[in-house]
């Protein structure tokens, strides 16, 4: 099968050896038996030592990191026009309330994975829960201030999921041995993306019936409860990291703070320029200055990682051609998804005048469809390998976006709108587990945080950057947006951009499939010749 070498389960090997000394007749077998039991315990994964209720609770808490990350998108997206009206914002300013959150989620994931490697995955996951809780509380309190505080809190809220996501995946990577059970857990984690988005949207619509700040206050309370439960129910991963025996000063020196600063600065400035340009125009000096600075920080980041840092944030030794192909596919697919997600909601609420709860109901088919996609992916990915799975995922991103892009405003809901909400989740829940499994199995247990960081950085950063690209396209074709026809033209232009991105990813995934097929065929021919 395509990419079989990527999906095979590595066998565990016991390195312990028995060296019995002189004992009386019966003592040697007993010692050997004891040694075998110790070897078996050493090769047993942590997940296998948990009772079923404990394991279910543990998986649910850790998967809440993904669920709450996407709920953070949904609980603003569904009431973004209500919040904008309260603060007196124009429609052009609204995408920042979505993109600012995804910007910090995608940007700060990279160093967060290293923090987890150094200080512990469980500790960092719980810190992420508390951080998101704090800024969710501030989001609600911003109703007494202005949109500046809301935007500021929204950007800082995204740092919480940035801490949560890589460390949640790293906990799974360190707790489960490679195999079907690990595949299924990663698939469930991926299924929480569409589920979390709809849950966040639904609760935002419900709390808005009272007052929209309660959406964020309720989220803050839930996160505190989740932190408490996680403290007791999440098992501590094995302390095999080389960082665990270092002093505090040595641990800080191994965080690669210069590389983290350069990388974060490059990503933030590049993303800020693309999301701010549709709002103020590219003629503003600070916009293109930020873009230029981002291009200067990027080579500085690679120089630090390759030549200066003793413990680089990115393990370049595992960035094979296969991994590069997969990350490129993920970037294209999730940039398309970010555009699809935002403009599908705009299509429902602005052009079809749906209320927050009705729009949530219209988009809710992403939940059952995404869950089915995740389960199917978990069952088949170890049989067919990641390359075909990735190609199918990019096809779903493309088809789903084309359906909503060409949907007439007055068409019945059960036409293209419904089918786009069924097809698109397959792109999310097939691409994410495939990419995560490849990188998780490609690195050692002590670098699970780095592996998880790479995938989540690409996913969330692409969502935000895709919105910046689409917003730029929309601004130049909308003609002021004074009529519904102009608005529709702008939305469709943005979705053309999304189709272009997913189409590029589809081409890359096709090349990847051919590459893996040829590699497997050459390996098979070589094996036959040796026979």
C-alpha cells in the first residue's frame, strides 16, 4: 500500500538482560521469571495500565483541548455581527475577531511544544486551560469597555489553545504505543474539531438570548472545572526526557528562546500584514513594513535553528520529504477550511438572514459527518497509509468549498448548502489524524511536543492566513459592498481563493501518492530480485 512504511507499527524491543548469579536450584527460574515480568512492564504503555472508566475520562479531558480550541472559533463566529454592532464595528473589521485568535493559536504552538518537552506535558496542558479561562473572563468583561479590549483579549485568549494543543497530543503520543488504539485516539481528537465548533456556536446563540458576555464567562468556569478534573485524572507521562534531569538554568537555556522569538516575530508580522491590509489598504506604510520585517526574521529563525541553537525548536532531522509533503497538504487544506468556515457563516447570516441559532442548526451536520470521517480514518489509515487519505481529504476540501461557492442565495437549504456541510468535515478529520500520526511516529517520545507543534502550527496558522488572503481578494472585487449582489460577489471571490488553495494541495497530494507508489514498487522489485 501507499506509504506502508509510514503506517507500520514499530515493534518494541526490551533492552533488559538477565545475568543470574549462583543460586540454589529453584531460585534461578524464579529470578528469571521476575525479570521477564519486569521486562513486560517496561514495554507496556501507560494506557494499558488504566482502567476503562479512567481511560475514557482521561481521553475526554485531553480531547477537550481540541474541542475548546474550535469552540473558541465558534463562540465568536456565530455572534460576531452582534458583538460588532455593540462596539460599532464595520463588517471589514469583523474578520480580525476570528483571525486574531487563530493567529496566536498558530504562532505560539511552536514554542509551547518545547515548553512541554522541558517542563512536562500535563503541567503545560493544565496551564493552557487556566490561561484560556482567564482571557475568556476578560472577553466577557470587555462589554463594559470597548472593542480594543475585546480584540486584545481575543488575541491573548489564543495563547491558551496554543499551549493546550501540542501538549494534549504529546500526552497521547507518550501514553499510547503505536497501533490501532493510538490511531483511534488521534482520530477522536480530530473529530472534536467540528464538534467543538458547533458546541461553541450553539452555546453562544443560547447565551446571547440573555447577554452575549455570558458565553465567555461560562467558558471560563468550565475551563476551571476541567483543570481540576485533569489534575487528578490525567496520568503523568514517563519522565524519560533528557530535560528532566537538568537544573532550572539548564532547562531555560534549552528552551531556545532566541529561535522562538525570531520564529514568532516572523509569523506574527507576516500574518498581521495580510489580515490588516484588507482593512486599511496596502498603501499604509506600516503594513508593508511589517511584511518586509517578517521576511527578515524568517531567515534569522532558520539561521538560529540550524547554526546556533543546540536544541532547535524544529527537529530538522525528522523533516523528511514525506513530512514536507504532508505539511504542505495540511497548509493548503486548512487555509481553504478557514475561508470556507468564515464565509459559510457570512452566507447564512448576512445573505440568508439566519439567526445565530438557526445558522448553527444549518451548519450542524458537520458534527455527525466529522465523527464518521474520524472513525473511518482511524480504521483505514493503518491499512492504506497516509498518502491516499491525504488526497481524499484535499478532494473533500475542494468539493465542499465549490458547493457553497456556487450555491444560489435563494436555493433550498437541502441543496448545496447542506451537502457542503457534509463533505467538508471529511477534509478536516482525514488530514489532521494522517499528519499527526506521521510526525508522532517519526520522532522519539521525548520530542512528541515538537511533532504535535508542527502539525497544529500549520493547521491554525493556515486558518488565520487564509482569511487574510481571502479578505484581500474580497476587498478588491466587492465594489464597496453597498448591495447584496456586491456582497455575494465578494464572498464568491474569497471562496475562489479557497478553491485555488485546496486545488494546489490536491495536486501536491497527488504527487505525493505517485511518489510513494513508485517508492513501494521499486522496493517490491528489489525484494523480488534478491529472492
